[in-house]
C-alpha cells in the first residue's frame, strides 16, 4: 500500500524508534549528545518525539524565537527554566516578583527553598504597582543571578513597565525569565526586549480550548536550549504525542481567538465599570487602573488581556459575600465556575475562596473572557448583577 500524502504530521505514538542497524544506532546515540530539538534520528519519546517537535516549530514561529521546548504543564516548564540556572555549591540569589501565579509561589517555597535550599528573595509592589526605584535598591542589595516576573499579575492584573525592569536587571547581569501567559505573544514578545527565557502555560491561551495541559519555554541562546532539552529528558517532562498533535491544530487559531477575547474583555470592562452593582473593576485597559500607562506602553494599545477582576458592591463583608455567592449561582448554567482561564468559553472564579487572606475581598470575581458574542455576555452578566439585590 502506498503512503497517502497527508496534510498533517502523523501521530507517532512509538515509545522507541526503529534504528535499522548497529551503525545507525551508534550514530543516533552519538548525535544525542548534541541535544538537538528535532534530530535526524529519533531514539525514545522521552528524549524527543516528531509530534512534539512539530508543535515546538509552530510555537517558535508564534514567539519568533530560535527554540521552543514543550513540557506537560506550565509548572513543569517553570521547573525546567529555573533548574537550568541552578549551579552546584554556588551561593546564588534568585529574585521573584511576589505577584505571580500561586502554583509558582508554592513551587518556590516547597521545592526551591525547602528541598534545594536556594536563596530566594521576593520583590513586593508598592500598593498597586511595582516601583522601578525600589527594584534598583533590591538589585543593588542582592545582586540576583535570576529575576522572574509576570507581565500581568494574577489576579490583581498589575501591569509592569517590563522593558524598563528587564533593562535594569540586565545592567546587574541577571538572567531574566518572564511568565507571559496572560499577555501572550500577541501582545508582547519578551525575547525581543532582551529576556533570556519566556514561559507560557500553553494550557491557557495558546491551546485555548480547555482540553489539554502543556507548558513551553522559549529562548534564543543555544546553550540554554541544550541545557533545557537535557533536563527535560532526564526528569521526564515530555508532552505526549497525542497532545502535541492536538496542540498543532489549536495553535492555528491562536491569533484569531485571543484577538476576539481581548476585544470582548475591553468592552466588558467598560460595561462593568459603569454598572451600579460593581464597586471596582481591575483591568489594565481602563484608564482608572493604577498601571494602565504601563500596559499601554508595553502593548502599544493592541490589547490588554482577557482577564477582568471586579468587586461586587456591598455594605459589609457578609453582604458582599452573600451577593457574590448569589451572583455566581445565578450564572452557573451560563458562565461556569472553573479554576482555569484562557478558554474560548467565558468562565469565572471568586477571589476570596481561592486566595484567602492574601486578597480578603468576598465580593471579588475573576472573569476569564471567551469568544462569545459580546452583547450576549453583557446581557448575561447584567441580568445576574441586577438580580443579586
């Protein structure tokens, strides 16, 4: 039977690959020492897989990077990115901005501090924004080897003047890792601003359909690429070929999806900001947001993300809590309560039950905006807000 001319890469579910003879096997294992992302001879799917390499190529085009390394989750991508900078018996200081994903903060405390014994410093915002002057003081005090931040924080959506922070950290010879999940490459490409590695939870906007878990780290430095491939291979942070093949299909609509999501969120933010039952809206696209100027400067007005955090009005802690509960209950058959974000369908999540004492706002809700008709979303949210009184 002749091989059909397929328009898509076949799914290679092979655990290991046929190497034909001794010389071919010898060459394959010799080439393996070069840690090429897409080798001529594949050996074992924990090392590399053709479907994963194909998806990585698509991500390289989206990120405009020299390489992309896929893993099975956003946190595993963070583990790879951070681990390749750890050096044995060196007294390193690593600096993390405090307002980052909760899972990352837990990883820092549980793995980097308690298990690996690294010197970790946290950089706190001054109220609703980060100060570049305070950042310089911290850099001067600790001389960190690694600096890690998110372009837009979760869930308060603090937007950073990221280029200025990168430039300052680089003057202190720090390596820069940016988690750009919220902004996506559609709004900003950190590698073009001299970041060393950019990370995405692919699970969110890049995949965008809530049907697979994946992470990616991208960069331009060849040595970092080889270190990342080696570490992924040794700890087994490999994405499955089936998920990689599905990701290839989902990446084709990435820009179409996020453009619609960002536009929807912009319109919804103004609607919510003008609603009498909403006390406060946090969205970088609003001029009232404390870091709006940073977001406009960084993203050049192209968009501001698809996450809106807003606080339902109430007379007391208990009143807000009750109204938030009722609001979510009224929406449960239309906008589901789901602990993720970035999907094509709009979802929501209350802040206080998830973040607790860190953000004790019982009426606050994080809305992840999808691609639905925005007028329908306005009607749905408006009816629920009107009915909570």
